[in-house]
C-alpha cells in the first residue's frame, strides 16, 4: 500500500492552481470538469511526475470552514511538503510575496517553516538533516 493522492481544501480552484504552480512550482497533472463548477484538479512535483498527487479540493462542504478556520486559528498546518533547504525556500517564497506565519525553526534534526497558501490553509515546509 502507498499514498497515491492527498488533498487540500481550497476556496477557489483557479486561484489555488496559480499559487501551487506559479509560486510553489508544482505541475498540473489532472484538470477535468466535475459537476457545473468544480474540477478534478491535481498537481504533482516536477521532480516526481508519477508520484503522489495533491488534489486541490473545493472547500464547499459545510464542515470544511470550521475545520480549516480552527486549524489556522491554532497555527496548525494542513499539509507538509519536503524541501531540500527550508531557509532557501523560505527566502525564495518570501521574495515572491508569500506570507509566512512561522519563520524557519530548527527542531532537532528537522527545520520547518509555515506559510499561508492564500486559499485558506497553512502549509508547512520541512527539511530533515541527513
């Protein structure tokens, strides 16, 4: 068994696609209409195009707002992405206007930072020392 897909709830799929591809650097994999307004919209790492997909899931379900608002209020990231160097990625993203809620922080063998994805979520980036 392996993880094939995971998701983040987004307020606006088009806005999310722009942020996740143009700012974060993911690549669109699937973009299929589902219903009248929603899309089956996934992105992948350009380094692993056959790897785990991230579904940019519409946040229309009534439970999503409470769930996400509570996570954001408590400063809890919805997802974590691995990067080679958190400090370098922090600087790159900050220079692109990304708002961080936590600057790079070393916690033993792991360095993390947390940013707002502009779509209702906090996302953590992490590097583990080798």
